[in-house]
């Protein structure tokens, strides 16, 4: 599954290049950068090796929220567990997160600054907070190493798990389109937010084919009933 790797304020070109290289190693190509402190200069290109196209194709965003809004879930990664005690997110080990990773849909993998990582506000904007189980003596990984470990772990998990009984991606999109159609018939203040929320819920739940089609049937009946009412209204004398 294609994942989006999101770097928040990366500080060093070398790490930027090495992240692109690690992504290509594990078959990922979508790199997103939030407010970079460094550019895609000579060192970034040098250390990206044969992944230069990923580096050069990276999209730059003004905020984390903007960078992750089209994904089903945003997963923040941290190596320091007791720094942000005011955060509502409790970090779970990568191993535990992987037990349910197949059910989360398209993920935005969010990595913070090399110096201080993600701040409390950014952690609050993530749906999950995860830490890689490293030595307690030196728990913090280099940015590019952390990206590599996470991508490897997700890829290995995908190969071990079968998803034959899950609702296929195309049908998920049909389900989401039906929800959008239903939302569009009402005057919500922010219909886009409703759509993003539903997409994330479906992504995290990863419904089975039976569950997904049951939801489709409910939405279909609701849409047809509304269309019937609209037709009656249009045909009224």
C-alpha cells in the first residue's frame, strides 16, 4: 500500500536525501514536507542516490493538517516518551501498532524535526502516536533510520497478512462517494470536513466486504429516498 511520508520542518539536507532513498528502498514514492528548514540542495541530491525523483517530486505544505487531510489516518512517530505529558496521545510501540495496521487504510507517516521531534500541537493533530522499540540507553533514531524501520515493518506486515475478506479499495471509494453524495444534499457548514472524517473512520475500521456493503445499502436507501422526495417536489403542481 502506498503511504505518504510526512517530514515536519526537516533541518538537514543529508537526512532529506536519505529519507528519499529509504522510501525508494521500500517501494514508497510520496514524500511531503511541512515548512522545511533546509532545501533540496546539493547534499540532499547526493544522499538521495537513485531516489532523486522522489526528492524532487516532494510536495511542500504550510501546515501539518494540510499535509495529511487526504489520508485515512495520520500516524506520528516519537523517540521520547515523556517529553509531552500534556498531549492527549499516548505513544504505543510499533509492534502493537502493526497488529492493527492493515485496518488503518492509507496512512500519513509523520516524522518530526531532528532536534526536538513533534511538538504537542502536532501530536494532537495525529490520530496515533507510535514509538519504535529501541534501546533505553539510546532510544532516539536518526530521522532517515526511523523512516526506514517503519517502512520495512509496514511492508513486512503487509506480506504476512491476507486481506481477501476486506472491502477492496475501489469499493471503499464507492462507499465514500455515496457518503459525499448524501452529505451534499444537506447544508452542512463544512461538508469537506465531514468527508475527511468519514474517510478516516472507514480507513481505520477497514470494514469487511459484508460490513462495507451493508453500509452501502443503508446509504443507497437514504439517497434513493431523498431523490424520490426531490422528484415529488419537482413534479408537484
